[in-house]
C-alpha cells in the first residue's frame, strides 16, 4: 500500500508553499503519493444579489454559482497535480463541498493517509478565535500527523 499524503490546497501563496513542501516530502518516499483536496462551502441562506423572489431562479442561480466554484477548485487541483507529477510524484485530487476541516479529515480516512499537509494563512490569535483556523482545527481533531507549512520563511 502506498504512503499517501493528503494536501489541502486552495491555490493561495501559502497553499503553493504547502504544495512545494509536499512534493519534497513525497519524493523521499519510495511509494509516496499525494491526494490533493480543495474544499468549498456555501451557506444555506445564500441568495444571489439582484434576484427576484422566484425560488426557481434562486435555485438555478445557486447551482450555477456552485458549479463555477467547483470548476475553479477543479482547475486548482489539476494545476497542483500537474506540478506534483512534474516533480516525479504520483498525484491525484478532488474538489469537495463541505467545511475544509471535515473534507480533509474524510479524505485522509478514505486514503488511509500517513499525514495531512496544509499551509498556514498566518491568522492572529484574535482572528483565529473568532473565525477558526483550518490548521488549528486539524491539529485538534486529526488522528494522524498534520504538517502546517508556515506563511513566512525566516
């Protein structure tokens, strides 16, 4: 069974740093592979701007918006997978709807991953307390190691 690393990827600068670190780690594993995950979520109360009160229009607009976001996530994953493969690392990925922490933990269980890798967006303590931090939540809820790649290098 290959040694799988799950990479949480959003295309941000910190996501790209996490991607580079993951590629380096996976290259040192004889049977290493990376599963790239991009998560997205929407509020149930989402109503597009300028819509009338027709539920059919709201539903159609909502579905179109979800498809647009999923397509953007699919493109980010494809770019990350291409970069990993160019580095000689076996890679695949998936865009999934849901809270990022839940999506990453589920993917790690499915793939029987050895570790989860994410970038740190460098939220301050106050911001993290109110908004939450995916990396922090992973550290508290994951049964496997979590590597958090820092935003800044010294």
